[in-house]
C-alpha cells in the first residue's frame, strides 16, 4: 500500500468534491457564500458600493474599508451579524483584517485575491437582482392573484 503526501491527498479530494453529495464540504462553502450579508460585503469591498450602480463599467477599484463604513453601507445588518460574517470571511481567506494601532484602534477589511475572484461572481448576482426586481415583483403579484 502506498502512502500519499498531504498535497496529493488535497489534489485527490479536490477532484472528488461534488456539491450534490450530502457529505461534500463544498456544500458548507456554498451555504456560506450564498448568504446575503456575504454577497453585500464582497460587493462593498470590491468597490461596488455606489447607490444605484448596476454594471461592471461603473465599479470602482477594490478598496479597504473600516468596520464602521461597512456597517453604515449595509443598512439593517446587526453588529453581531456583521462581526460574525467578517470573521467567517477572514477564516475562509476571502478577506484580511488589519488593525492599526491608533487611538481609537482602526480596523479595516480588504479582499484577498481569493475574495476578489468570488466578488466578480457576487457582483453579477447583485446586478441581476437589482435589474430584475420589478419583473420578479410582477410575477409574484400575478402568481398570488391566481393562487386561492
């Protein structure tokens, strides 16, 4: 029996990832990245935070943001949820947290290369939702009118 090195095991596992299988760890990742706060944080850090913006041509460059800036931008997010989401994104390697020793301490967040690659996809989801919301609302209204 031959033994595999750690990098060989990771390569084999990567080939075997299949989100349709119940035990696949990629399901947990899909659950995490499909969260609305994750999508909005990635869009904000990716430079898509301008109101009414819909399209890559208008996107600013990715930028570091302070916790308070993110909190103000994400209307309705609780402090607990924002903190938990930022920590999980940092743990997954999608963003970095930088603490600057000032008075008071300044904490900023920035996308990693991995986070930036996911941001490109989440930007598309956000743009799609904003572009098609009127149509979806009309479909909901029509469906509800037909359903007893």
